[in-house]
């Protein structure tokens, strides 16, 4: 992933707020909930917190968050040059996979539990993986399938076949186009974007990065993001626009790790786009820096200074290899199943969506090393999360809405609202027999806001005393916590700090099993 300039995006976002952050229609009980709220100068801290608690995702954002696992497919001319960034001068003749198998890519991703695949349809080099009518720098001038091939078509068709969502990455920076650096380039870009949005069926995610370097003429481009957003909303209204877009933000690092406090409700006006541009693509394995890359984006202290608040969730991207494109010398450096499991905990388990990159090789297939790791990850996931140890427990909690067993029914759509006493809510669980566990999972129904600020898990020991075993801050769509192994028959989840009464969807206890 490459992010070099957010300033244009930020201006564009302000310009088209009414178009992009439209209110969400919910039942009358929660009619005040919406996707963006204005903070008035006269609002008290308590009123600001109340407003923050009622910011909710749009339908497209909610559907995106529910995917949890998404995949990046970095593939193109760089696959055959050994580069990460091409210069746009490559000959299309270089692109000639001997056995391209998009069916294999999507089949393996589907088997591993992934819900969406995003293809790098055009990277910075300008080489198009579809036969675009607006450039000669594409597969139509390659020897692959005698110039009749279309990688985008094959991937989108495979996604339809296996029931996966399809997403497109289209680099705004084009190092091949002579139009780059002129207003005519925005017309050119719109034409290519239109091809992708109208010729390949449903598109679930459109992914822009912020790279804005020089073109072949030495000029830089002023991107017309507002126009691009409007086109996407018109042609693919259910698609989220990610990273350089209004629906999904970059988490700020490419380590596969979210924040201890990962708020999806953040100030719209204090995200320092220039700081992101300055720090991206440099020390990508270091801790986040700058406003958007800081550890605190949405605390009470942060939102008190805001002029408006938006629902802007985090996408957490990381590659299964050191690089984003395939390099044969990295075959021995593929992340292990255990490493991928750790990343699941620190991405999806920290209120984010994981975007895992798996680059096809020169042959045109996912490499065996990547597939083995992917299979291993899936096995570890199934071994750990198949059985919720609380599924048959007796649940006790004073509720204002819903039934106690809703939190252990494996149904996200059935949530409960606890009655808060002295600012706390307690969910008590009594099992039929002692169980051994070391993972806690908690989920909020984010359609009713992100509201939990602090929670803890306690177990009753042999002497009848309660002992805290772990604690966390934010929850959001999903929060996973690992802790030393405990065995108990009675446990309780204590929610001790909230912005408003939360809607708790699911609570689970699991045993982490890392043996294949």
C-alpha cells in the first residue's frame, strides 16, 4: 500500500459532505443516530459524548466491517521486473504469465474464510490488467493470450463463481500517461474508472492510495477526488471508497496492528493529511506517527476539540511477504500461520478489517508457500473459534432491551442493552462444568453506535473469590483479548465505562489452539 498525499482528499471530503456522509435511517427508537454530526461551540463535554455515541456506520460501511477478512492481490508488470514501483517505461511484452489461474487465487482465499478480493488493476506504472480503450500500456499489447486476455475479467468472474466480493485498486499516479499533470488527466482517469465500474459487475470496494509523484512530463497532478467519488456513488452506490476516500481510513501502519483504543468515531477536522503523506511509505514497520497515525484518534479528549464527528473505520493492511509484489527470493520469508493468527487478533480483534496481501507469482498463481500458510491460518482459526465455551451457560444480566442469551446465540443481529447501575453493567455466566480458556471476544452492534470505553473479565476461583484476568478499552465490531489460561465454572464481564448504554451483540470465551 502506498499513501503519499492526503491533502486533496481532505479538501474534497469537506466539499462533498452531504453526498458522502448521508444519514442512516434506523428504527424510530434510534432516529437520532447518523453517520456524521456537527459539534456546536456551545455543546458541553457531556453533549459531545452523547453525539459521539450516536454516530453510526452507513449501510456500506457496516457491510464492509462485517467482512473481517479481505485480500489484496498485488499483480502486474512489477511481478515480472522485480520492482515494487514501476516507472511506466516497461514494455507490455514483459507481461506473459505461463499459467494464470485467477480461479485458484479466489478459490484458496474463499477456503481460508476471506470475503473480498481487491486486485491492483493499475499500479503507478500505468500498466492496465484489462484492455482499456484509453491507453496502449495494457494487457492488450502483451503476448499473454495474444493480447486478448483480461485479468480483471478473470478475477471478477472467479469472485462471482465463489461468492466473494470484488474490489478494484486503481492508482491515481500514472507514470506512463503523457496526460498526467494536466486537467485532461482527470478526464482520462474518469474514463478508466468508468470502465472498471461498468464492465465487471458489482464492485464492493474501490481503493485509492495517495501516491502523487511526477509523470513522464515531470509534472504532478491535482486529483479531482470529488468527481471520482461522485462517479463511484453513481455507478456502484454500495461500494466503499477506501483509504483516499470517505468511507474507510488507513490505520496508519503496515504492521497488521490496530490501536489499543480503535475508535471508529473520529473528528473529521483534525486528521492531519500532510503528516500522513510525509510519513507513509518510509518506515512502514515503525509505530504510527502523526495525527491519523497516533495512538489516540477518538478519545473524549480528542472529540471535545472537534468541529464534527464521522464514522471512519480502520482498514489494517499487511502483506504475507516482506514486499507487496511477488519476489522469488522472499519465498522463505512468508508469514507463518501463527503470525497470521496474531495479526487476526491485532486487526479484526482490534475493531478493524484485515486486508492481507497475497501476490500472485510470475506463473500467474498464488505460490505454494503462501497457500500453505493460508491453510494453516484457517486451521488455527477453526481450532480456536468453532466452539464458544459460553454457548450453553446460564446468563444473568439486568437488561433494558433484548434477552440475555442473545449474547451467546452466535447471531450478530440479536443484541442486548444492559441496564447500567452506578455506571456499570455486569454479564454473569454459569457453566455446567469448569472450562479452560484464554481468549475473550466481545462485540457491539455498531449499527447502534460504538459506546464501550472500558471492560474487564473476572473468574470465580475455588474459594469463591472473583479475580480479574484481563481488561480492555474500546470494543466496536469486535474486540479479542488473549490472557494466561484460566479454568473456571463462573465468569463475569464487567462493562465499567461507556459513552451511552451499549448494544452488546456477542460475548465468547475460547481456548487458543496453535497446534496444526
